[in-house]
């Protein structure tokens, strides 16, 4: 599986790496927690934060799927296991 952008996210978010999206999300959280933003800006930051969180969750799910795929044997069982009755 390739590291494809999240097509449900806005284009600028979809092109972000997981690390960049987390960094931006952390900045948004700090700004919201500071209490120094207007109501309108708070709502805008919250919406962007929600999109960033969704993007990060999609990236994590894709990484987990890749790890699980690598960890499976050819017969679909977890690598390193044998079926019952095999020695």
C-alpha cells in the first residue's frame, strides 16, 4: 500500500504527512487553550482541527493495515503460526 493522501480531507491537509498534521493539530490545541482567539476564529480552528484529526486517524489506519499485511503468512494466518496438528 502506498502513502496516499486522505481524499476526504481538504487538499492542503490531505497532502500533509502524519507528523506535519500532528504538529499543526498541537498548535491549534495550544491556541484554543490560550483563550486568546475570537469565537469565529475558535470555530474555524476547531473545524480545521477536526479535519486534521480525521486525516491522522486515516494515516494511522493505513499504517496499521500495512503492518498487519506484512505480519500475515501466505495462508492469511499471522506469520510464525502453524495450523493444529503440524509439528
